């Protein structure tokens, strides 16, 4: 446990919440949480389930109805072969990813993943006893994921390659050709490609979604997918995610879940099923608003001396390089984030949490008004500091 600390993103959220409770007028650009309400159809379905007494244990891997609906969605959209039997409903996407790590990692096992990466991915591998092998991506091409680099990092100790596209924190994507090359290369080496597709619905500029679901029929033993209702449907607090993959892996994930959490919350799964079946128009509306916010935020970040930011291809984060804003007393991303919190009253996440100390992460899962206030405050605080210096 000494190798694993508190999640940096949750630490920022905790600090921001404490300041808000003290009455501080804070612009919170740190949280990775949609600001939209959960679709009403999901809320009503969950409330009805509560009134009907659907409050007991369910099957440990989730209700058959939701397992089948998740599998059918991927079959209908991408031709994947997974059925309800190859689907586990987990307590959020985070638990699903941890259960995969527990199923495949042990001392001496390596799992390759691109960096910068979500704070919990390497930590989960370490908690399971394995070793994360980080492969750098570059801001020069929008932190795109490349098959050659990931495959080149594999060794005889590698058991899997773990990707997150769109990426948290960078918004970087893997293209369909690169994903095919990665899966083909992994299959030839007897490796598993695990895709964290939590943000898969949130891609911009008409980009085509690259998903392992589209390759699962061709490579049934070589790909697994983890996802979540949290970001797509603004259901973060509901804690409903899913894992799909080869039967042997799914059986192991089911075993882990049976001892760690048992089933996800019964009535939350009823709400998730309603969202999956009926909330698509709201997903499209949210995506259009996220695109508008991204297009508002990125040029304004680039107008601040010391920050440079490429438009993210997906998710809802901007990840600007911030070394030009470093100065004595704020020469790391942590110190810069603390400076912005104290002097600008804007919460951001230091890039060091994701393995990129020369960056900071800003969430645009908030209104245009709040984004505008945040940018004005950041710009003014840096300008004041530079003038004093």
C-alpha cells in the first residue's frame, strides 16, 4: 500500500468541496464529472423500482436484463459476438477495470499502457501485484496512441496492453487503423488488449469511434472492454459500469466481483437500463454542448501567455502544456495548481498526477459562463504574478 497514494483527482475534488463549504467563490475545473442532470427517464425508472421494492440483492454479475442490453448494444452497433454471459455489470467502470487487473496481474507480470494516463490505471495494476509499463505519447500529435510504440514495449513478462481512448487526461485517441494494428500485434504475441472506453461516446469533429468491440468477432480471445454509464449518461453517482470479453476472463472477473462488491445497486441498474434504451437524444445533446465548450475553451487557453493546448479529440478535458507559466515557487504542476487555487480561486488538476508534470488538466464539464470566469481568473492571476516578478 505504500506504493499507492490517494487519487489525485479525488484529492482536488475534496479540497475544492471544502473551500466551497467555507463560502469561497471557486471555479471548479478539476472535477471529471458531467454537470448535466441524469436523464429523467433513468431517474423515473429507478424511483419506480424503489417504490416497487426492487431493493434486494440481484445476481452478483448484474441483472440479466442489463447484461443482455449492454451486450446487444455492442452487437447492434459494432457486430461484437458478446452475449449476456460474456458481460459483467460492475460498480462503476473503475471497479470493472480493477477486477480485470486482479484477474490477470500478479508479481512478475507487466501490463503496458500509454502515458499520460488516468491516475487509477497504474495504481490498480500495482494493487493487483503487477508492474505498469508506461509508454509516452506526445502533445505534438494530440497524444495519439500508436500501435508500434505500445507493441515495442512488450516483453516476455507482458500479459496485456491497456488503452484508454478517448484518454483521460489528454483527450487523445487511437484511430481505427492503429487499433487494428495493435490488436493484430497483440494477438500474434498471445496478449490481451484491454480497452477502457469510458469516454467512447464523447468524440469531436465527427471523428469515427475506434472500439475493440468492432474487432471482437475476429479476435475473440484477444480483446476486452470496460465502460461506464457515468460519463455518457451523467450518472457518476449511480456507480454502474460493465466489462465484456473472453469467457475465461469474464469468469475470473465474476469471481473477483463476488468477493469484493457483489452486485451493483439493484435500482441503479434499472435506471441504467432505461438510460441505455431511451436516453440517446440526451447523449447527442450533451455531446454537442461539450464540443461547443471545447471550442470555446481551447483558443482562450492558448491566448494566456505560458499555456499551449491542442484541441482534445475526445473526453471533456483540456490538457495544456504549462511550463511557460512556471516561475519561482510554482516550478511544478502541483505548485502551479496550488497557486491557481489560492490566487485565482480556480481548481485544476496537476499533470504530475497523470505522469506529465509539465501539464495541467482542466475539465470543460461545466458551463460556458464558468469556463469564461475560470479563464479570466487564471489569466489575471498569472499576469499579476508576472508583473510583480
